[in-house]
C-alpha cells in the first residue's frame, strides 16, 4: 500500500510498527481506517478515496 500511495500521489506514507495485526491509517492526524473496527485489511481504492476526500 505504501508503494501505491507513492505512485498515485507522490507522497511517502510512514509506517509505524505495531503489534497484534493492528493496521490504522491516519491522514493529517485523523484516523480514516482502522482494522480493529472493520476486522480486515483495506483495499488501495478505499485508502485512495479517503485521501481524495481530504484533498477537496
């Protein structure tokens, strides 16, 4: 996903290692995806939609 974000937006996503399979996406300090809520890993398109929504 980090590479997909870099390819599409030219930005490098930071990876902060956690424990227990936690995967959270934060954009500008706002949590936009949390697998502890959805119980699954997001698709690239889901994350792209969140990034695009913040850019408008």
